């Protein structure tokens, strides 16, 4: 059961009403996470602006979804795993790509480096080693792309932590659990596969 219930859009006023109306217009729905964030319009506004800014960056929508899946798995956020499994499929990720991202791996070197760096950021609280940064560069990531991996990881940690605190009710198809024999390599006790 949710610890913070979503704000009913019909009862929203002021900035919250404007923001939720914009979400409804853009997505055709208002996800529970966003209507819950709307209790503090500054939080919803910050999330939307941060997400929008990163959408205009150099990483593709697929890469941003791979990060969201890897971070959601490492953080054990069922809401985000469900949301980003659905969104990932909408931007063209296959079921295998979704599963692999959750396991912190990918078929191509660049995507693999991106998901590994994202999980390393979570595990080390941002204190990645010289070798980890060098591995990302060796896989072809530029300084700007590394910066965007950091920013996208931070954005997803915001939503993961928010959903942990709020216990947001999942309003997307539930993400399939990973096979217990698979490990994501995140070493987190919150990970659903650890």
C-alpha cells in the first residue's frame, strides 16, 4: 500500500495542476509516480526538467532506458523496473536487451560500458575508479557521454528513492522477475536477484 497516495489530478491546483496537465497531454496518462510527486510541485517540476534536459543530450533514448533498467535493478525499484520495461519496449528495446540491461550487460561494447558504468556509480556512490572510467573510454564513451551516464544515473536514483519512500503503486505491467540463477553483478542487498 502506498505511503504517499497520488494526488488526484481533479483536485490539483496551481503549479501542480499545470504540471499534471502537461504530463497528461504529453503521455496520454499520468503515471502514479508523477501524480505522487505533484504533492510537492517543485519535485515534479525538477524531475520533468531534468528528464527533459537529458532527453536532449547525446545519449539515445535506448541508452537512457538501458541506464534506467540497470539502475532500477541495482536499487531494487519494482516501480521503475516496470515503467522502464514498458518504456524501453516503446523505444525499441527487445526483451533480451531489457533483461540484459537489468543484468548490467549488453551485446554491443558501448551499451555494455554504459550499463556497467551506471551500476558501478550506484555501487560506489559515484566514486568509480580510474580503471572503471578508462574501461568506459576504451569502449568508446566520450567525456560528454560519461557525464550523461552520471546524470541519467542520478535522475534514476531520484525516482528509485522516491518510489521506495512513497511505495508508489505500480501502474505499468509488472516487470518479469529475473531467473534466480542470474545475477546482475550489482552486489546490492536490495537487488531482486542478489
